[in-house]
């Protein structure tokens, strides 16, 4: 008897459904095991091969644990809100609510077809109002909380208000974003607007004006982890800095706990290191520099207070709030021109050019806190507004970038660390003997650091401080497809929360959901919805994609509960995820935000555990070896030039190049001495990154020119072979007419138009490729659209 898998599988899959084989409930007689995959966003393309790579592994574990007597929770759902779903809707012209539902149905069909043992009774969808009701509820709890450093956890905002009334700001030790001090009497006499502004500096969900990563093409703000190589991760679009009022989450309040509690997790060392580096803990001092002729002071954070005698100038971020006030009349034009230049630069670009520094002089001077000497105040793009204090004391003798800056602009350099007896010590190494440094002369660097810290604190020049690279998470998006904020503003602009019993605040239907280019959200077009309550205006930004994914693992524990996101008994039984399977690309995004949300919910008594994921396995990605292209702009004409690795490896340095990782398919003989960027790679690269279609490519085997130049060389066999193979793969191999008709009939004429374009190029090809072209005819014959004929040895298009 012949085995017919399609019949056998159909029978047993139906049996699983009819008998609810994988449905699970609380059973205290059995040990629990919670195994979870990172849920997918439902793209229009359906599942890709990387999805089952992880899902199959977790399913094997789930089945094994059931056989070992465990009560196994193994659910699945969809990360349906956010940019990917909305971009797909924009590209297809289909409303995201419709396209998302269609895509989810396709995913479900594909997942069912593979035969996973998911408990589908617990399926979640982050764009379902029944789900995002609780996302909005969690936001309200964040808004109504502050972080008390004394107790080491979140507290209700009502407690903070009581302390302000009793003793003012001096009795509070909190994570906050403003050092404004006030007495209890001053607090009581403040207006509601002033109190609202003060509390915004303490809330865990707060609103502020700040410089954000604005992507014009996507029409929205992006978080730092959504930007790669200065471009949006989604679509590869340019990103610039823009001042906007945004919601943020005070994740920095949890920095120390996020760092320390990594030690208790069974995660890979590599992933833990990624989170440690992203948090970036450093110990040092906050030092105050007075300004000449101004009452203001410039605050800086430094891990090397021992080098303060070598500080000969200061550099502020161009966006620093003091820049407009301290800039002299003579320098205003230069400063404004420079700030305009910087606004077009991505944060990555600003930080990556180590050898090429730029800046402008404000005309102002600061006073050195120890020597009393005047030191000039500059602005420079390599100082970032949201890192540290947005200002640095520049020590050109002991910082490479400060040194380059000083040499370029003719500023004083004072050596303060003698490393002559420390062979191999670099400019950043904390070794050597102090020189030209007053009372710390002759001390070893480590001793000098401690002596200077003590001196700064005892003389009121600053204070010891721990700093983090981690920044608060931007939580506003100027897009349609996301959770509405349960916030409205009164006539004075004070943010007021909706009552919990009216949640969910449902996303209004919009026919025109396209992003605007002026920074306003599409929801601003829903005027009746915005002004529904007299005297109030609703928030029109939406939450980012990571909102719903930051807590979904908890909803699986009790997905149909209408009274709370999960009941106490469910949370006590399932507790946390025993095995989580997903990619390292989420290390500083989803995994960091999920840990933060979970710790907050633990603080307010809503979950019983401190961490969401006890063990994490990274399944890896199906890909080839990574190679690199090296990009730079010619100084003479601004032309972008890409060089393959073997050319750059022959040079002494990679300075001046931007290193772009690419798949091994873009190069020939990867990693070998004879490797080079081939024509196939150039064509593929310009398809992948069309913004570089006019760039020049150079390779060690003599290629130099644009992609168009290579296509014009009709004698190049590589082009012919490449294009024919692409037709063979795309048309014969995967997109038969039946598949096209089944998935999207409208694609058929588009594919044939593409094919005609291919054939125009191939008309010049020689007789050596006719065999492959004849094979490609089968696609046309099967589809009933015969655009290709062979006649007298020539290619013809009909």
C-alpha cells in the first residue's frame, strides 16, 4: 500500500482539531512548561523559511515535554500592529485592517498545514481591540507611576504628590528628567499646568519636546533600534533629527535592574553582552562649568575626571538648549548654517566619522572650575543631545576625536598623562602618571581619578554619578495603524487619562490612512473622533509596534479574560516562559522592552516574577557568510563609490569608508585573495538598495562603473548567464501561472512586463544561451500568455 501523506495528514490534523488535543488548561497535578516562539508580524508574503526554523524546534520540545508528563503551554499569535503591516497596506492600496486580516488567515492556513501543536484557543492578535484594551491599560499604569530610587521600584504618582506637598522636591529621590527644585509651599501655589509639567518629569510614561529620529519617507518617528546604518530598518529610507513633542517611556529608571538581573537568565553570553553594551553603564562625575557673562552653567559627565586639567575647550551638541542663548551676534549666521547641516545627518553618520570632525564656535567662553581660565565653547556634531548631558569637556591630549578637533581648529592641547613607561598603552587606556595637573601630579591614573572625584564633591564643583548609554524609549508614532493613546488634553493642554472602564479606545476608521509629511498623525484627520468630548482634544499619535509585543506572553496565560490582562491564578500557575525561541536581532529592542514592562508589572504587583523569559534560544538565520562593501564619497564631485573588500584590504586603513555588510552572494570567491565584486553582485545590490543605482562600483578584476555601464557591455557572459538564471528561477522555478493565479492574479501581467524587459536585454545574447531560453518558454506556454517565440535563431517578443 502506497503511503499518501496528504490523506494521512489531513485525517489526523482534523482529529487534533475535533478532539482539542493541544488545548491546555491549568492542572496543578502536573508540572507546567511554557514554550514560546517570538510571534510573527503577518506580512503579505506569508511565512518564510526562517519561521519554521524556530517553530519546528520549539514544537519538538513541546511534544517531548508532554510525553514526559508536563502540562505544556505552546501558543501562537500575531504581532499585527506597526510599520510592516501599514507599509504593506500602503503599497497594495488595501486598508490595513483588511490586509492584516487577510494576511493572518494566510499565516494560519500555512501554520496549520505544517502541523504544529499550538493551542489555538489562546491565539492573540495585537490589533484586536480586545487585546489592545490591555496595552492601553498598561500605558495608563505607566503614566500613573514614578520610580522611587529609595525603594528601588515604581510607586503610584499619588505618593509622589503627597511627598511634594509635605517637603517639596528635596525629600524625593527619583528617576526624573529635570533638576528644578522647589519647596512644599511653592508646589502648593503652582498652577495645574505647572504641576502637570513637573509631574511629566517624573512619570514613567511622559511627554516632552525633544529631538527625534524623523523619517520623511515613512512619515513617522523611529526608535534608535529601528535604524541601521543611518537608514530606516524598514525600507532603507534616510532619517534626520527633528524637534517634536513625543511620548516616551522612562526605561532608564530600570537600567541598573535590567543590567544586574541579566545574571539570573539562561541566555547566550553573546546576547547578554549585547544588552550590557546597549545599557552601557559607566561611573564618573558630573561637573559644572560656569559661563562667562551668564548665570547658566554647562554640565558635563566624564569617566575621566583626572584629565580635567587638560580640558582646553568645550563642545555642546548643536541641539543643546544653551546654544541659542550663548551664541554671540557675530557667530549667529555660522552657528545656524552649521545646525542646518547637522540636521540632515543621521546619528550614526555623526558618530562614525572619527577622522573627519566639524564644528562651529559660539563666541562664548566657559570658566574652568579648577584653574579659573577661560575656555572656548564650540558646538560639534560628534556630541549628541540625548547622550550624557549633551556637552563635553574636551581633553585633546587623551581623546582621539577631541585631538582631531583641536588640531583642525587650532585649539590648545595640554598633555596630562605620561605613558612613556607603559609600552603599548593607547590614548584611551587608563594607565600612566599625571603631569601638568596641579595637586594630582605624580599620581597613577586610577588613584588620580578617585582623588579628583573627592575634590569635585567636597568643593561643590559637581558630584559622583553613574551614567548609562541607554536612553528613554520613544513611544509616539505619527502613523495610523497602532494603538490609540487613552489620553486627551483639556483647553490648557494638560494631559488627562481616560477612565479604565471606557477602554478600549478603538482606532477610528479612516479612508485616507497615509502618513502626512508635516509630522501630524493621520488620526488628526478624524476630526469628529478627535473632538468627541467638548472641551477636550484626543491624542492623535499612536503607540509603536513594540507596545503590543512587550507583554503578549502574559496574555497567552489567560487570553479570553475580559476583566484583567490575566487572572492571578493563571499568572501564579504559568509564572514565566520556560523556553523562548527567537532571533538575536531583537536583543536591544523587543527583549529589552519586554523585560522593562515585566519588571514594572512586577513592581505594581500584577505579575509574580521579575523576569519574563528564563531561558532563551536563538535559532539563528538561514543565510550565507557575510562580506562587506566599502562606500565613500569622492571629495571632488560627491560621487558615491563602492569598492569591494579586496581593494580596501590592500590599503593601509579603512578610514573614510562606510562598511556595509552584504550577503556572500554579492561577491565572487568570498574571503579568498582573488575575491571580487562581480556584475551579478552589482546588479543585485542596486536592486536591494535602489538609492545607489547611480553609484560607481570598482573591483579588483578591473570593473569600474555604474550598474548601467555593466548592462551596456553586451559581450559580458556574466550578464547573460545571470539574467537567464533569474528568469529561470523566478518564472520556471517558483512563479508558475497556477501559483500566480492562486495567490494574486493581478501579478501575472506585471511579471510578464518584467519578463519583456529581461528579454530586451537578452536579444543581444549569443547562441550559447538559447537552451536556457527555450526552457523558459514552458512558463509562457503553461500560462496562456505567449510573449516569447524562437524564430530563425532570434528572440522575438509578442
